[in-house]
């Protein structure tokens, strides 16, 4: 050290890495070169099955099974810059990845503060500059197990396609990280999500917008009940939402077109119905007279974040806030 080189090629088969107490990483074969690198059959998985993992935990932790049949890396560069290790990549492509997660909610909560992704990226000990990361035809499933239920509530996304641009935490980076995702939710609903933030913005501001179409809401109940303390009936024809915020609070707006829709808000024990909010909401089921000429009702989003929960919990709480305001408010768009 120091040393210099002009070209390199590395091939490895049967890679296995112990990531600590709970997870391991495997790959059947790896080829690394400056212009094109490839990893096949990558598996990041929990060491224990779902039930056994719980017996090793004192607080909640996700069971993870993440499989990537093929991962491609184009134009890889790495080295040291001002004594900081740096990795730069032009493009990363994950082909048909599958991610399954499970959480046992009967365990005590992990009460540590969960930073937003902008802060996590900013505080990495190395510099990262990834121009583009894409996911093609992915699958994600998330389950939660709570007390008094025989089965875990499950939410899954199929045919997930994601494009992420500018994953960059270098000091001179002023561009925003942009995430665009489309997926099929629960086998039928169509989801579109856009999300942006700037890693070097110490306010950790973000903007999220998206839509949900053609979803029979009863299919969500296995997940709504444990996660959002709610229960729904009917069909969401179209929902558009947009909100912006920081690590503590967020605001935004939402509009919905739905039919035969009922929304029950459960008390904290998730077994009893909050009769007041449910009664008010069900009075305002969209029968055509309580919507605009295009069939939409409008609402506002306003949420205070529980900083011990993940960003995705924050996302769901914002959508829940908007749904409640849409069905219990005037339904009219603010002037």
C-alpha cells in the first residue's frame, strides 16, 4: 500500500458469509470486473425459522428471506478518497428478486429511534455513488403475528418494478434520490408510488405521491387489522395521495373514488370497534351524491410520526389519516 492496477477479474464460487447472530449471506457464484459484474443465486436469510427466531429474541425483529436469482453491476469503481472508502456504480439490476418478511408482534417493541433513509444514507461510514438501481418483476410479502389470531396478517406485492436514481451520499451531491415503483397488490390492485429525498438535507424532508386502483378492500383486512387497527369492506376504485414531511410530522391531500365502502376503526386492542368514527364514516359511503362530478371525495393528510416505527409504518399512517378524513369530512376539495 499504496498500489495501482489497470484491470482485474475475480471469480468466486460457493460464497457464504456470517452476518452476525441472526442472518447469513450466500451466493452460488460471483464474477467481478470493472465493466460488468454478476452475482448469481444471492440469498440473505435468517438463521432460524419463524417460530424458532422468536425464542431467540427479546424485542421484535424481522424474519427475512431475500433471494436474488441474478444481480448485475455495470461500471464498478472503488478506492479511497481523502481517507474515505468510496464505491461508485453506474447501474445495478436485480432480476426477479423475492423478499419475504415476518414479524412476531407478540414480542416487546424495539423502542430504538428509527432514522429515515436519508439519514441512514448520509451517515454511512463509506461514500456511495450509485447512478441507477432497478428491480424487475420482484415479489415482496410481509406478515405480522399478533395475539388472539391463528394466522398472521399478510400483505404481498407481485410484479414489482422499481427504478431508483442517485443513491449518493457524497458531500458535493445536491441531487435528490428518486424512487418510482409499480406493483400488483394482493393479486389484483394496481399500486404506483413515487418518493424523493435528498441525502445531505439534514432536515430529512421527503415527498411521497402515489395511487391505488381496483382493490377489493376486504383483502386488506388480514393486514389492516393488526397493522392499522382498521377493517374495511367494499371496493376502492381509485385513490390518489400526495404528502410531504420530515422525521416528525407530515401533511398532504388525498382523493378517493369508491363504492359500497365501509371502514371500521378498531380500538387499541384491535377487537372492539370505535363506534363513533365507524358510524360517521359509514354515513358517508359514496352513493354519488356526496362526491364531485367525477365520483371523487377529497380529504387531508396530517400525521405525527412514531419515531420508533419504520418509514413504511409512517407511509401507512399517512394513508390511513387520509382515508379517515375523506370518509368523515365534507369530501370537498379545499378552494
